[in-house]
């Protein structure tokens, strides 16, 4: 029996989605624009030989319909396509749940872009439940900007920094030592309970260290408190059928720990790839290794750092042969993303984009999977691969992966 590996390159969009106008995101294109910007800044073309051989460049050219500078690359050897999202939001849980077969067709609650942003009644109930006198922030913000701005006041007053974004989130930044990590986590757990009436997808604990605004830096101890997906995902079905789901990175948090058999956390793309490879060398048959590479989004997309994003892609690309080498003959690797976050775009929020839908196994022939109308095609493919009951959403492309070589 085979194993499947899903690598989610968090925020790696490849062209504005058909409904991007509703989000004000025409013509965002995370990949094409970061490659263009990288070339303008460094006079070097981005070089991604392994991703390109999987079909990434062809997928992006078809999805984004714009050319961009890229180092010479050969013919695609894998299965490649691009997928649009049917979920109402362009957030991380919606993207992941949809790829696991459960799109979010309801509207999340959001906090307005006003100051204060959070309802007075909510903040009062948080203060009452936690015993804190108030919160700092209470606005839309970039997480790194707001700790630089309010970190000193936070240390002085002991009050948590609470902020949000265009996503359905309530984020809490607090100093790991002065405020304490456990205190931050329990504060977030309390907030999570109080948010149920507001239909908010996630509370995120954002711990940081450092002693002043020049050197405050967020740590790897981020924790996401998500609501449960609205229906059983392919992960739940796979576990029920005796499969083993291994979460690497924040996958378990995103699925509210449901449909997960085992989890490993790691900080940074290299460490996340290391953990993935380590599981690949030991995972039993009938396993799904599901990895989220959050740093593309968190460290580069939201930070609007196109050059950093390009370099991180090149570094990740160099690691792919190690992943291929750790795969058995009947294993299948899927590579995709959960939304876009164009680092050349205005503001610091996600962008509504197509995502790559790439697949690889040792005997794969080049196959164009074309445009996929939902990320759920991935979940449906996993369902077919492991002989699970068909999911409600998505079209499987499993059989296309075994096309004969020309
Ligand atoms: O600016 P930071 O704290 O990284 O926050 C970003 O991360 C959250 C989750 O993707 C988004 O809602 C966005 O606000
Ligand atoms: Mn994401
Ligand atoms: Mn994000």
C-alpha cells in the first residue's frame, strides 16, 4: 500500500482567481510578481529546476497568463495543473479544509478595519474572563509592525496586544518571558471560547522575544486555535478507514486536531522539510504525511518581502530531490498552496489566487491536469488513492497520474 505526501507551500498563489475582482485582487500573482521583482532587484532570474520539472512554471503560465523571468528550465515531467477556490474566504483554514474536501461555503465573521476593531462587548467579556484590565492594539495590523510599535508598552503595562486582519482572526501577541508562554496560551483559549458567537475562524497566539522595538522577534511557538471544519474531511475518513495521518507544522492546529494520528512541529522551511523526510523514511504504508510550509506566507508574503520569498523558494527547490529520494515506488507527492499572498501587492493581506496542483511519483509521465475548479480535487484524489468513499466535492485526477509514457 502506498503513502501520500501533501506539501502546502503556504500562500504560493500562481495567478489571480476567476473571482479575484470580488476581493480587489486583480491582477495579483504571487509567483510571477515575486520572480519579476527579484529579477529587477538582483538582475538574476529565479532558478527552480526541480519545481519547474514538476510542472510549476507551465501551471503558472497557464493560470496567470503572464510571463516572468525564470532561469532556463526543461520540459515538465510531472502532473501539473492549477486550482481555483470555491470557499468564501481566502484564509488558511478555508484553503486547507477545501483541499481536504470540505470547502467553506458560509461566510466567516470578520472584524472591521476601524479603531477600535473589536466590539466593546467582546473586549469587556475577555477582560472579565481573563482578569486583565484591557488590551493594546485593537486594530488591523501586521504582526511584526505591531510588536515593534507596542512591544515596549506591552512589557511596561503587562497588557496583551490584540489585533486582526482581513482574515477571520483574533491574534494575540505577547512576550514569551514577560507575559509568559503559558499565560498567552491560556489567554487565547479563553478568547477562543468567547468568540463562538462571532463566527471567527481562528485565534492565533503570537509569542515574541527581545527587549526593545529594534529586536523584538516572533518565535516558533505560534499556536492556532481553529474551529472544527464544518464536515468530516478526507483526513477523518482516512483515519476511520485505518489510515495514519501525520501532521507536520501547523496542519494539526488548522484541522483543530481532528483527523490527525500524529504530529510534529518544526520552525522554518528547512526544519519542516527535515521533519517531512524523517517521517517519509519511517511512515508505515497507508499513511498521509501532510506538511504546511508556513514561512512562505508568514515571513515573506505578509511581510511583502519578494526577494526573501524568491530566495526561500530557491532553497526549498534544492531540498526536493531529498524528498523524491525518500519516496517509495508507490508513494505520491502532491504540492499545492492554500491561497496567495503576493509580496508585491498593497497592504499585507492574502490575495485570491489560483494555486498550483502538482503531483509526482517515480514513474510519472508528463500530464497537464489543466484548470481545476476547486481545491477539493486534491481531497477527492486522495480518497480514490486510498479507496475511500467518494467525497461530496471535487473531481479526482488520480487516474491521470498513471498515464503511459510516450
Ligand atoms: O501579520 P501577521 O501577524 O503575520 O498575521 C497574518 O497571519 C495571519 C494568518 O495567516 C493573517 O491573518 C495575517 O494577519
Ligand atoms: Mn495560509
Ligand atoms: Mn497568512
